[in-house]
């Protein structure tokens, strides 16, 4: 992995020591610089999880990605620095019962800290301790043998914290990027942080702009407007957006 290129991408010029003090600021820089987006899925281009492909997309082309891309790249960087990183799967239970939620989310742990750079708008921007200590709006609780990530009391995902291996994520990535029942194949899911500390979220055709206490919402009218939004707030231009198929927005077909 080209660490110099990666750290230039996220704007981190501090220590590269494998210490817990480095984890939080590097995680925050990663999440502010590299957006969450599923555009490739809607373009019929299944995301690739090998490090070379991730570097070309997220670092060189300055694109974003979803959980498997963020977590795999972030884990590779931490491993290069000397951290002992474990990779895990979770069931997303924000709007789905546990019994109906497949293990389609990837996150990391380093020691007794959970790092989740790829959970979109609800992701914690700081490491979350396994012992239940509050970390900003997030904390981990226990339900039986599983850990539950919560944000302001809302359950986000559940995990046994089993250490999964790359082939597990390859299979889950294939399902997430191609199966008709996957929400990622149905519509837009995007999040970016703005230079002024705000946040832009896109779900379907609904856009939410958050700046401090002010929240603005509107609906995208067409793919051209989406392309302009991506260029303005997500840091890249993608002409293919104007011919993209979005099942949840039939008039865009």
C-alpha cells in the first residue's frame, strides 16, 4: 500500500506510530476526506476489494465507497503501520429485525476499540470502546452474546465480533452489490462531510444538508442535478451518473 498517497488523500500529516492516540484523528481524517457512496453498484460495476483496486478508486480517483471498501482500505493502512487489526461482520438492524438482517456490514477492531469508517451517515467518527463507554453519540451494548452499536439509543448493527476473513467479505460484497433484495442495488445511499463541518446525505432522491443546527432538505429532479451535487460536495465528477439506472427513481431510467 502506498501510505504517502493515502495520507495525502486524507490530509493527515501527523504521527504514523501504531498507538491508540493516532487512531481517532486518522479515522476522522479518513471519514471526512473519503465519502460514502454506492454509485458503482448502480452503474453495474461491482466494487473490488483488492488493495490495488481500492487505492486506484478511493485514493487516485478520489472516489468514495461503501463499507467493504472503506474498512478493507483502512484495515490495510493500519496493518502497514503495525496495528493488530481484526475484521468483523454485522447485521444492520436500524430498520430491519435481526432475524431478517444478513451479515452485510464490515467493520474493524483494534484491541478493545471498534472502528467503523464505512457505515454512512450514522457511522461513529471516533473509536468506540467495547466496554460500553460512551463515544460521542455512540456506544456498544450487549444483547446476549452479541455487541450492539447504538447511536443516541437507536440500534444500528449487531455482531458476535467473530474475526472474519477476506473470503467472507468477498461473498457478502457480491450479495450486497448484485442481489435484487439488497438496498444498495435499489437506490442511492451517499454521505459526505463539507469543509465547513456540515454533512450531505443522499437517500434515494432525497437530499439532506446539515450545517450546525440548520438542516435543509430537497429532492433531486434528475441525474444531471445528482452529478452536479456529487461534483460540488463529494469531490469528484462522474459523467456516467447521467445515464445511471436507479430502480427506486423510475423516471430516471
